[in-house]
C-alpha cells in the first residue's frame, strides 16, 4: 500500500511525506522533485513548454511510481486534477487530502515566484479562487481528509498514518 498526499501548494505535502517515511520506514517520492530531476526546473518547463506539457510529464512520473508498493508520494498541487493520475495513485494507495486554510496558504506561498509558476505574482483573491476551484476535486479523489490547521508536521504525519492504517515503526 502507498500513502499519497494531495492538496494545494504550501499545504505541507513534502514535509509531511518526509516525516511519514521517517516514521514508517516507507520510501518517499515527491512528484515535483522527480520531474525536476528528469526534465529540469519546473518554472522553465512552464515558461518554454506550458502547463499542459508539464502535466504530461507529471502523468508519466505518476504512472511509473504509482505501481510501486510501500511508498509515500507527495504530489504536486495540480497532480490529481487529471483523473488518470488520481486513478493510478488510488489503484495501489490511499489518497489523503491535506486541507489548510487560505490564510495559512497565502502566508506560506504568497511571496513565491519562480518556484511555483501558478502562483507567480499572485494575490490573495487569486489564490482563494484557485483553492475554491481545487478543493472539491481534492475531496472527491481523496480517501481521507486531514485538516492541518493548527497542527505541526509530526501531528499531521501521525494522523495520516492512523487514518491509512500505516504502522509507525520509529
């Protein structure tokens, strides 16, 4: 079984994924890191090839890693927007939506530029619009939702392990 983390950019998917892997001994993957290793900087992919080509690369990575067993997968914020990605990830895993309030998200990511192309020059209103659009999609593909508000990384990781039935070994 795999544990797949989905949610908005800045929800804590990477930090929580690393902590879950540490607690359980499972392998950890970050889809954005794998794309960067194989194809280069995400902002450059968006700039030169566009979001659609980036999503194709992301789907290729998802197809490859989703069939492994015993992994924690931190997905990019838009990864599960493609039904084929969420279906592939769900086949061998449990998808957990890390839910976080807009105020926290904006505080964490509102200043970002090149690292997060979809948030370049963003405003609070634009980010809220993106969150409002994506939240129902995250909720519909997720097996579980974990509210991260007011919790630290360890608390969220342990809650994810509990809802997924993952054994904490460390």
